[in-house]
């Protein structure tokens, strides 16, 4: 069942075994060793391979392990799901992780990320991108924190009870209920995520929060103008509050209607580094962990889901291509990014921060 047009469920039909391009492993032995030691965290990723009581098969498990991923933020509750939908999604995902405890673990504290790195598990961070599951009641922030949801947004593209999204016309900015929600997030130990909030709501939120905030998955407006990409002014403001910005793999990076290239992706990543500084940039792929099946049959399935998003009014401009960057479509993507940073003259210290420690620091300061 698709909960509120939950793209994770749509992606489940589109994930596939994707072979790593040769460039993914064209790194030195030293590069590979550094990557093996790195804490690798993806700020927004779909874990479509776990579903109910299904046990992940051995071949898929091997691909999970070879990825080198330490932790990932998983969106729950869909893009406009109800309170009941979100609670159901939390329970279902908990069950799936427990069934596959040989591969995955829950994150409830920052220490769980380090424990996953030590054990070889992939740690899963529960999060919301939407605010509709609160149904206009800020006090539900505390309920969902008790369920282990550690990252929350204020709106998904459109207007919510808490604030306006990037597709809102004449947005309200942060509402009174939104201010209360942020105050409760700060008090409860929840990270604020501004990925889908518009510039006004985001700017006002940064003046209200007393903790660092995240933009877990976005691009840079200066590189490619698009409502889902963020202005340099907002990028600087997030960095100034101690936050981190993750770069996604979506068609909004540019090259539409074709998929973005690796070079385009790196333009966004390096621009963010130039604007925000090395302490405030990360990765938020916003696609499927193991990669997207690019066959015509799976594209047809994807298009059905996109039609529902369009009918609901939450589809952004230039949306439609399957969500991947050429050269990053698979569980090797993080090593490719690290290698590309090295090729462009960035130090291993900076690569480690982008790969995960910048996100880990924000989690430590907000949970």
C-alpha cells in the first residue's frame, strides 16, 4: 500500500541489481582503505529492500555490506500521510529491521551510529519529510519522538499547518503552530529538516530554532535554478547555525529531461562546499539504496506513481526521470563521490566530513 504517495514504496518496484561502473572502483588502495574506515551517512535514502517479514536474501545482503554505508535516514509516513498512516509505517519498518537484524539496526542515539560502524550493520534513522501526520497538533511531535523519529520537516512542498513548502504560491512562512513545533523539536531532541520548506519558512525557522538545522536533500539554486534547490543566502544561513546541507541525486540538479551527470552532481557538491564551508556539507541521495532499475517496464511503474503525485499537486517542475545520477546509480555511490572529491583536490579530511561526520555532528548536537 502506498501511504500518502510514499516514494519509498514506489521505489521498491524500481530498485534493481545495478552493476558498478568501472570508475567506481578506479581508486587507489589507499583511497579504498580510507573509505573503509570512514563513517558514511546518507541524509535521505530509500530502504526498499526490507518489507514486512521478508528476509533479505544472501546476494542482496552482500551488496548491502559491500556498500560501506554506516547509517541512513529513512523517510516514514509518506508525503501527505495521516497520523494513523505514520504510526503504521513506523511499526512496519521496525518489524522489517528486526527481521533483518543481521544487516540493519535502529538508531535511537548517536552512539548507535558508531556501534553500527563497529558491527558492520547499516543503522536506520527514522524521519519525516512531511508534517501532515501531526494533523496540525504540535504536541504530536513528542508522541513521534517517543516512537524514535529523530528528524522532522515542517511541510512537504505544499502548505502545511506548520509552514509553507517550496511549491506553495504566496506562502505563509512559519505559522504559530510551526513555531511551537520547532520549540518542541528542540526540547525533545529532534533534528529540524528544511529540505521541502520554502525560503521564507526556512529563514524564519532558523531564527526560531536554538539547535542546528539540516537540509538533508537538496541542490544549489546558483548551479541550477529550481524551487527544490536552495539559494546561497539560505545555504549560508544553515551553515551559520551549525547545520549541514546534503546534495541529492534528483533530476532537479539539471540536464532535464535526461538524468543528471556525475559532473553536474559534483558542481552542486563543490558549490555547496564553497558557500557553506567544509563543516557543513554532506550527502542526501533521495533515491534507492541499491540503485534504480532503468528498464522500460520499471520506468512505466515509476510513471504511474508520478502521475499520482501530479494529481495531488506535489510534483515539482522537472520531475519525471527516474531518480538517479549517471555514475551514482548503485550502492557504490558514496565511494565514487569520495573518489571524485579526491580528483578535484579535496583532502581526505574534507571527504570524510562530506561522507558522514558533518551529519553525525549535527545529530550529536540536536539529539
